[in-house]
């Protein structure tokens, strides 16, 4: 990896020299200086990655000898990625979701950053995590190609208020970021909340965020499952299975009595319909429900909680569809027709090896009524890899200047 980055950096320097050497080049002195600073920034980031890789190697060697932390403590999962995000204003299509798309590139023109209207009072951005978490730290990736200083000072807000998330309690006070660094990690240990926000206090401020990562110290036990500890002599990997459906956007083909699709991903597994924890379709042909996970995942299993207070047999038979199409029932099926034991509140269906962004449940037949009290989707995540995953900055190209 280090050799590859050195080659890329060298190639960029060659392009720079060639651009300067062309008699008919339109490259101005100002552009040349900007190009030079961009190349130096790339080299700095590559060197930082090399240091991080070295540190990671030492950490892995230590953990291989001492064992891994218990999976319920600081699993290192970014719980903000793919969640619904908002901001006080937007320009040029640089929407709030760009800060939770998993792309940490600090180049605004790579379409990876948010941007509020320029020069407004107290511009803000926030993410809805779908439920309350205990927050360990918040990592902010700043814009690097221009105007890095705009972010200073900034505040982080964490709490339960959805009406105005930036009125939630602050994590610390006013923070200042080193503008020569692509990111900053803020410890917020002990704070809990469903909404995490970033605000720039003051007038005439402009907010651009290239990524915001939120890490939870403790994942709710209902959202966390692990494989058994490997036998002596086996690989020291521990797999953590996270319910990636909770709090995500859900849909259904029809609605009765206000029993909307979101009730099946609200974290409430109560199987009593009258506890307002279940969705409900009207009687129709092939009624369906589905959830948009925000991006594609490898699916380990799907758990369905059935209505128990009345006619639990209505669910049988049912199909599960997983794939990339938003027309979810056109996606591949996980298995065939499934049957749930009506004396049991839930069923776990293995779908190992399937990948997709949309997971759906369909009742095949001419006149069926679908009621789901909760749907959990678990993705197999290798904790060993997730804890130490390193993102390498993508190489920049400057051919548009030559």
C-alpha cells in the first residue's frame, strides 16, 4: 500500500512539472501554487496513513496475544453511517446525507461533503440515529481543498430533542480543529441521545462537513449478537452481528388504522397489536413490507416478530426478498415459502451470502393481510476488521488544468 501511494504521488508531481513546462499551458502562477499545495497535502495524508498502519499493526499484535475486548464494549461501529441526516440549509446539491455516506474524502468537488448556505447565523447539521445510544466519540472530517478554517469554532450537541436538535446538551464547549489535519475526534463519553448535531455558533458562518462518524461505547443488547469464542489455536476473530434495520426508512404497499411501516423497525418487539408496536397492511393480493438499509450489506439473517394476540397464522406462508432494487419483491428470494410456528413470537431465517440494500417481506396469494411487529436484519461484521479498518485517501487528478 505504501509503495502504491508513493507511485501515485510521484505521478502527480510529474504531471505538475509537465504542466509548468508546456509553453501553451493555461496554468497560471496562482494555479501552480494551488496545485503544489494540493500535492503536499496528499503527501501529508499518505504519511499519516503510513503511521496509522504501523500503529494498527502493533495494536493487532498486542490484541492477538491478550484477546479481544468484550463485544458489548466499544465495538468500534460507526452508528451514524447511512442514517437520516438534516441541515439548516443546502446549496448546490451538497445535502446533509453526504456526511454519513461512508466517504471521508475531504475534497468538496468529489461530491462527498455537505454545504449550508453561505454566511448564515448558527448553521447546523444533525443525524437521527434511530434510537438513543451512549456516545463514546464523534469524529468530524473537515473540507481540505479550501476554506478549512471555516469550521472553527464548532459545537457538538447530543440529546433526545428532534424539534431543534442543536438545543440539546453540548458535548464540551467551543472546539477548534487543526486545519492541517483532515479530521478531529471528540470524546463525549457518558452522554446519551438519539440526535447528534454539529453547529457553528455566530453570524456569517458557513458549514461544510465531509463526514461525521459517531461511535457508541455500548450497543443495546437486543441489537448485538456474537459468535462463540473460537477454539484454542483457531483465528482470534470475533464476529458481531448488528441489527442494521432499526430506525431505517420503511415502506409497505398499504396501511390501515395508522399502523405504518416504521412500527416494524422501531426497536419494539412487543407482539401485542394494541401496544402500537406492529404495522398492518390492508387485505390485498401479495401485501408487502420493506426497509431501505441506506446502502448494500451482506445479510446474515432476518428475524421476524409475529402478531400474537390475534390470528398469528395469517403470516404463513411468507417470503423474504433481498437485493438492490427498490421494487423490493423483484429482488431475489431468501429461500422459498417460510412458515412460522404460531406458538412462537419470532422466527430467525438464515440468508447467509445474500447482499442488498432493500430487505422485504411478502405474503404470496390473492387476499392476504400482513402484520409485522418487528423485523430485525443482521449483517455479519468481522470485529477484527471493523475495529482496524483504515481508509486510504483516493488519489487526486489535476488533468483539468493541463
